[in-house]
C-alpha cells in the first residue's frame, strides 16, 4: 500500500503543477492537491487519530501557519526595502549608471549586471523585474534586438546566482538553510562562487548566441504597444546613483560582516536609503502599504506550498519517497547529489524555490546532518548545496517569478519561455551536478 500512497504523492504534485500552470491560485490548488495525496493513502493508514478532514484542518494548517509565523517578518521587511528602493528611484538610478558605463553594444550584459547588483544587494527579484524591464526595453530598442529575448537575460540576472549561489546574499532562499543547519548566509563561499561561475557563464554565452542568431536572421526590435513611458529621471542629480549603492552595501555589511539579524539589516537599508533620499520620505507610508501587500501575497503562496508538503510527510508513501531521494549517502558525492535532487524536485513541484526548499529541509535536514557527520562533511556545504539545488528546477512554467516576468514584459510562454528554460533550468542543473561531483571528489 505504500506504493499506492507514493503514487498519490505524484498525482497530487502533477495536479498542482497543471492547475498552477493554468493560472489558478496556489491558495486553493495546494489544499486540493493535498487532499488527493491523502485520498490515495487512506487504505495504507494515516496514523492514529488522523482523518481526511484533520489532514487539512490540523496537518496542512499547522505546516502553513508555522511557516508563516517563522518567515513573515523577513518577507515583510524584504518587500518594504525593495519597494523603498523602487519608489525613491535609488535602484533605478544605480542601474542606469551601470548601463551607461557598459553601452548598447553589450546590451545583454548591460541588463545582466544591474540585475545581479540589485538582487545581491537584497532587492526582491520581483521588484527587480519591475525596475529592469523598462530599462532593458530601451536598451534592446536602441540595439535593435527582439524584446522577446529580454525576459531571458533578466531571469539569468535576477533568478539565479545572486539568489542562492553567492555567499552573503540576503535573499530568503539563502537564509532558509541557515535555520536548519545552524550556519550563516556566508556558508561555503568558495563552493558557491565556483558553482555560480559554472552556471552563469554558459547561460550568458547562450543569451549572446541567441542575440547573434536573431541578428543573422534579420529579426529586430518590435514596439511593445502596452509599454508605458518610463519615469523621467531628469530631476535626479548626477550623484544620485550613490543613494542606490549605499543601501545595498549597508544590508550586505550588516548581514555578513556585522552578523546582524536579517530584519535589522533590512531596516538599516531602508533607513540609509531615506537618508540619501530625504525628499522622498513622504513616500514611506506608500512603501509600507505596497510592500506589506506584496509580502502577504508572496508569503501566502509559499506557506500554502509548505502546507502541502506537511501533508505529504504524514502519508506512508513519504518514507518510500524519502528513501528514494536521500539514498544511502555513503559518500560526499551521493549525499550532495541527493540534496540537489530533493530540493530541486520539490521546488519544481511547487514552482517555488523557497517553498520547495522549506519542504525538503523540514523533512530531510536532520537526516542530512546525521549523514554528513558520519562522513565528515560540513553543515556549510549542506547549506550551500541545498540553496543551489532549489534555484534551478523551480523555474517551471507555473513559477510565480516567471509568470510575473512574462506579464510585466508583455510576452507569452511561447515567446520567451524556451530561452528562460534553457538558461535558468537546464544549464544550472548541469552546473549543480558538475559542482557537486567535483566538490564531492575533493572531500572523498
């Protein structure tokens, strides 16, 4: 009966992927999918006192509620910080300076670098999409490049190495493993940098190859009729880009050098941003309102995915799934590959890096720590590999960031998703495997 229960787990996952791909809200899709999982497992037994109803009212709600309580402050201040950087013009000013320094000839690089800088500085990847698309639109227009290629380079810059690979990034996907492994955001810096280079260099080469290919075919820029005029920055003084750099530096230093709590670090970033944009202080209430709305939406979607994972853990098939994902872990290579598989598969299923990562670690972290201790592998490596593992396969068509990116850029999945998939899923997965095997050999 455990096999039937395992089939139920995959049936629930597939249902959730299909419904999410069709654009339905994860808020009702997740509990419905969880119900399917439990339905397949009734015959195998749910445990003493558990029923179909209690699997939702108790197990699902406790999983979602505990995650919400633990992470909402981080989501909230992260969203407010990103909104403050947005509405004050600080982030846009910094990005424009970088673009001017690079020029139109390297259009993809001119979009990539600001995306990397903003996300590494702590700006939410959703906010980066709204900041960078209008700028990238103008760059690709000047370079006469198809704007359907623009989402790919934004995804490479905002949804990848600065989200989980590079040490010290304040993105939540890099903070979650610290809670489970007792590490810091700066865990395994050399491994993270090496893996990041293996991932981003081929992805950028692919983006440039696509640009050269379209040039040879004579395909150029086509106006986006729905594109609103970008906000004029004529009134921003020439030094204003510093007001975008210093908040990013403040968050990074507070989090990684001073070892402050992420909430305090984000509060410092907000404070520094307003010091250099004091004339925009009146916008603080709007930033708090809009940031709070964004935080609740993102938090709710992720918490619902975690609730789904909580239900998976109570069914008999979960033990069978655990044995398949974890394996024996008798060597560093097998353990690291197992961690990549578990975080990646669950992130793909939920369409959320943070959701899949939280599900995987809440289920497997203790076991991974036990196995790592037996083979002398540091928790820092577990932290970095878990973070990296969740950040590639989550870019499925139903991923919230992907849907937002395509909506903002007025492109369809047919227009742009193929390039996004190759650059942010296939290439990073290959990079993860290469890095894990290489690093595992060093520890073997």
